[in-house]
C-alpha cells in the first residue's frame, strides 16, 4: 500500500508540473494534468490487477 501511495503521489506532482508548464503563467491546464494523472491511476490499477491474477495462478487448487 505504501508503494501505491508513493507512486500515485509522484505521478500527481509530475502531472501538476507538466500541466503548469504547458499552460504558461496565466492559468493551470487542469485538463492535461487530470488526464495524465488518470492515465497513471489506470496504469497502477492494471499493475495491481496483473499481479493479483498472477498470484492466483500460482496457488494450488488441490491437496
């Protein structure tokens, strides 16, 4: 859980910096920042699902 929080915090800061750099000094480009963060969240969810499905395959089904 700590790795997930660290990863999402890193991607949130990165998305905010990129959104600020692309918008210029006038306003924050929330669409770009939100879209980048949404891609990061989707990637982390996919990684979690993939790891979970691989763990299920390694479990034995019989005794």
